[in-house]
C-alpha cells in the first residue's frame, strides 16, 4: 500500500485548514496513495481556543473530511477536536481526536497521554482517551497515536498486539532545545520496539515560514518521517511543509518479526 504524510501548518481558521487538507489529500491521491496522514490539530492549531470549535464526529468539519475521503477513495487520518466531559471542577473540556475515514474505514482515537510538560498543560482543557484503536486498510492493520503518546511504548505495543503492522503518530510537537532530535529518536525507537512501520506526521515548523511561536503552545517542528520496522528512516522532511510517500508491505513486517521477535519474547512485570 502506498501511503503519504502531509506535513502542513494549520492555523486558526477551520475553513482554511480544510482547504489545506483538501489540497494535500488531492496531491496524495494523484501520487498513488491509498492513505494520507495529517498532523494533530489539523482542525485548528494549538495556541487558539479549542472549546468553541469542538464538534462531534458527525459534525460539519468531520463530515467534509469524510465526504472528501469518499470522493477520492482515499483513507484520511487527521487531527480534530471533539466535545469532552467537564472536569471535576466543572470546567469544559474537549477531546484531542484523530479521525480515520475512507473506503472501509470509519473510526477515531482520543489521545490517551496528555501533554502536561515543558510548561504546557493540555489536561486543563482536554479529556484523556482510554483505549487503543486500530483499523484495517489496504491489506494492513494500522494503530493510532498522537504526539506525546510517542513517549509511551506500551501504547504502541498494545497496537501491535492488536495486529498493527503500522503505527501512525500525528503530532504538533513543541519546539525547544533538543526537541526535534527527541521526536526523531522516539519515532525510530517505537518502530524497533514493536517491529512496525511508523508514520510520524507532524505539523511543519512555523519558523520555516517566518512565523514566530505563540507562547508555550506546541505548534510543530516538522521532521515527519516514515520509519521501517528495523528503525531505518525511509523518507523524511525537515521543518518546511511538504508531502512524502512510501510503499508499505506486510511482508517486511513479517520478516522483521521473524528475525527480531521482540513481541513474542516480551515479558510483563
């Protein structure tokens, strides 16, 4: 199956972000992809209010993504925000959701590990998800993860135990000293941990377009990559927006798991 990763920079305007998604989805389809991955916060960039734009999975923004996926006969994975339950104090919250939609695919994943780190408190406004999510497309099984999740190997192992041969990580990674290096290292580590392909798709770096970061909000560093089950970077970008493609084969995963049976050998403590 040919897949594409769309490293874009979303903004505040939902309609403009949808236009950007459509542009890159059409380019992915033209390039022969059967699935295209977009970053976390594709619906609206961090650093803007999320409570006023969160909508259910059958709301207008998601429905337009779903209609585009149906038109193009292309699986689209994109980050959006859905309504969450209020906090214990009664404060309203959203869920940080990955929508996966397209031919034979209709599911979503709510980010489990919330980014309460480096001066940012995602849990102030976001309700955590609780369950791993996988789906089948193009003869492969895909697991879903979002940004900070990549620091937690157990989620990726859980996806693999559910049959995932590919782990998708959509992100809007926070900038800072060493952060881009960590993002790249973690994507490779999770591939080797689980002998899966990892599709690590992040927001592009606003600084690459001359835009200064807004406060502590994680608005992206780029460095999206396709990583093999042995941790080899097959395709990658730097900070600027772009689109990359890769051809994934389940036989590569089977070969890796025969040579390096970490899933079979693992022990729980």
